[in-house]
């Protein structure tokens, strides 16, 4: 019985590790046009990892990976959105001059 619990904990920890690490990888690789595709996936995976950590109380050492991925995605989205907004404003300004 104890061995079964240990195996289950190891499986959960490995799942958390994969989700947290891949969310960080997707967040970093998402810069560019691919970001619109992989950033939502990274955000979802990071959220899943954080939820599993909270539910099962294992994999705490991967919490920082998932949180960092979310921060990168948030900053990148703000930069991307700001760039698009400035571009649109510039086009509108140039069309009216």
C-alpha cells in the first residue's frame, strides 16, 4: 500500500514537472508570431501545474517555473499588445496627415 502511494506521488510530481517546464519553454519560445499560438498553451499548462501542486501538496520546487512562465507571458502579451496599439495609432496618424 505504501509503495502504491509513493508511485502515485512520483507520477504526480513528474506530471507537474513536465507541465511547469514546458510552460516555461513555450513562454520563452513564444516570442514572435508563434507566441499567439503557444502563449495560451503555456498559460494553461502553468495553471494546471499550479493547481496540481495546490491539490496534491507535491512538486513545490516546480511552482517557480510555472509562475515565471505566467509572468513572461503577461509581460510579452503587454508588450505585444502595446506594439500593435502603437502601430495602429501610427497608421491612423499617417493616414490623416
